[in-house]
């Protein structure tokens, strides 16, 4: 099929590249001519696993880039809209970029074309988009509007697209339903997985991708409802973690007990600094605004947001209680992106924490494997130093803060780390280590929802292993305790 994707941001570029991977002829359009030039050269502006390789594979073949939306649209059967829908001051999604696209492509919709919302939008936006296109010259009966929300996670977006847990195809007519089925047929039939050079996925078995066909309004609502629920799970487990600390319980064990119930599941039950990024914070606010506009008091979403924001304050308070007055202290920070596997610092809990530390007079030296450049921009107003590795960030520190769950940070040489720090105090906002392991290595170790053990409460270990499961850490305990493996994982969004 001939497909146009308008917008080459995170969702747009991943979608365009993956649609080309499925065998379609794709034109990716962006109004930024300089960005188009960069993409035409094969350079990947986004830090995302597998994306550079697929871009190189298809660029100039099944995938082309353009700054001209009208000519691309007239040559396409399906047009995906993947433009930004940022949060406005009222909390609602700003649909001005969708309006701009409608203004541009409406006059050239004179053949059978399917226009598909890929951006996250409020329910009833398909109806509004249809009216926008008609007002801008689109011919009645020559186009259809559909909703196909994305469920991509930064860090695993390519495999999320190619090995989806579900594909939601929202259309209100047979034309839209037929074309959406054809777009994703390589996945829903399983034919893509049988190709020789199919992208492998270590966490999901190839089969046939499930397709859920709905109306447009249901599809739009599915996206916001899903992200609101995931955010609620994060805030819920963080509230439980507060209680676990208060009663001297272990949140990892609590999460394992909860997550072993298939009605609950383990995803998004990792206590930490809370959710961030470009999706969950924006979508929670937009979902509440949509509910309010339709007369629904969705107060649960306000509480989800309040708990999430409070989690960062509680972490800072924990640091204060341990080290005393913050002014004049030197602290190392590991992690600046909002989660591991990405360089995205939008709404990052780590960035918010660093800003607050700097405001309170802390000298901060930070390191992140991917997000240093973007963090420099986000923290340009603060005198933050940047280190080339975790150990450099820890040199001479009164405390070390782990703020993002990068795997590299879970495999540190604890003996080396101890030797370069002024005070062996660690505040782990992602629960990457076991308290027993850190106490045995000589660290005063504070985590989320778990008690801080006395230093050297266990025999020293010659070579500590990070990210050890509680199952192995509780060797010798009753069998019933060891049935469920607990491996602390960072919060995903």
C-alpha cells in the first residue's frame, strides 16, 4: 500500500519506519525542512533501539522523506497523522497541529483516502477532524477518518510496533475498517514473522498480532483510558510503598504478591520516583479534562497526579533526613532521562529532582548514558556538572542518587564506587539493588518502600551481583517464599 505519515516525531518516525518494514511504500512528511534533510541522509534524530538500523535498511527504498504534505497525500491510500498534541494551560490536548494539517491537506482529498489519527487525542476528535477537512475543501464521500492509537514505549518502540499486544482499529465505515486491516495484515496474518530478515523480539513469541476493531470514539477512549489506568497503578504502588516503609515491610515482596494475581499483573507495580515522559503526565491531565467537559467528575485522576508529584518531594525529604541541610553538599546523580532506554527528558522525575537539589544549594554532578545533551538544555539555568561515567559522578560525594533505572547502573563495581565517595550513602529511586547486598558492601542504602539496613549487617561479598532477585537473595527461606521471583524493575511508561 502507499502510505503517508505526517509528523516525524517519536511516534511518526517509528511508525513510518516500521510500516516500511512491513512492505508498504511510505512517505514521511515533516514541516521542518532541516529535519527532513537530516532524515534523507539516513541520520536518526531519536535515541531508540533498532530504529537506526531499520532506517538505514529502508531509507530511499520503501521509505522516503518530504516536506510537502499535499503531494504525498495525493499519492497515498492511507494518511497517518502523527503530529503533536501537547497539553494546553487548561490541561486539555492542544489540537492546533491537527487543525493545521487539515487546513493543508483538505483541498487535495479528491480521491478515496483514509485519514488515520495516530496521535493521542480526546474522544470525538475524529468527528471534529472530519468537519475540519470538509471545511477545507475535502470532497464528501471521498475520504474516511479512523483512529489507530499507538501503544509504543520508549526504549522498545520498534518491537512494540512489530510485535503488538493488540492493534486497535477504530473506524465507523467499511472502507476504513478494510484499509486498516490491509495496513496491518502482515502482522495479523503472521506473514511478517515468517520473513527471513524479520526483526526478532526476545520478549514476545511471533504468531498473529491481535486486531481489535472498534468505532472511532471507542478507539480514542481506549488510549486515554489505558494510560490513565497505568498511571494509577504507578501512583497506587508508590502509596503502598509509603505504608511499607512505615510498617517495616518490603515493597518488592508486596508487589510480587499482588502481581502474581493475573487480575492485577506485575507491570507498572515497581515502586520508585513515579511516572514521567511525554505521555502519562499529559494524558492523565487531558483525560480528566475530557471527563470534565462531558460532566464526569473523574477525581481519581487528580489524586493519581497528586500522588505522583508528591513522590518526588518525599524522595527529597528522605535525602534531607539522612544528610541534614542540603546547602553546600556535593551529590552525584545517576540518570537524567525519564526512564531507561531513551534520551527523552520531558517530564523526567530525575530532572525535577536535580532542579530541586540545585535550588537548595546542592552541587550536583550527573551522568546519563544517553540523555546528557538534552539534559544540558533542560537544566541550562542551573550550575550542573556532567560526568563521563558513574564513578566520575560519585567522586567526593556526600551522597549518590540513582534516579533512572539504566541497566548499567545496576551493575556497578560497588567496591570501586565505595572507594571514590566521600560518604558511602546511596539513595536509590529505582530500587536497582537489594538492601542486604548494599549493606554488606558498606553502603548506607536508602530505597523506596524498603528499610535501610545497618551497614555490614551481612558478611561481605567479594563480587556483588546487582539486580539479584529476591528469590536468590532469600536462599534458605521456606519454599513458599521462593515460588514467585521478584526482580525489581524500573517504572515504565
